[in-house]
C-alpha cells in the first residue's frame, strides 16, 4: 500500500512540475490561468526562477500574478 501511495505522489509531482515547467518556458502567452496559479504557489527560489524565465520571454508585457513588483503591480520583480 505504501508503494502505491508513493508512486501516486511521485506521479502527481512529475505531472504538476512538468506543467509548471512547460508554462514558464512557453512562447505563447504568460497569462495561462493554471500556470499562473502554479507559479505563484511555488517556493521562493522556484517562483523567482520561473518569473525570470517568463520575463526573459515576455519582458514587454504586464507581468502575471506572482511575478509583479511589490511596489508596482505593473512592473516585473
């Protein structure tokens, strides 16, 4: 039973992590709702890296939620 539970948890981590990675490295739009939610809930360094990747690709548009500057919601962190 513990093996099955471990496999289910690992599969969920890989699926969610894969979707998040695909979101931050995409070239279509930074405004995917599920991607924004996943990235905004990632731990600090992971979120920062994701925002940096998005900013490198989409630096000329408004940042998505989770990548906005604290002082100005219209600026990238």
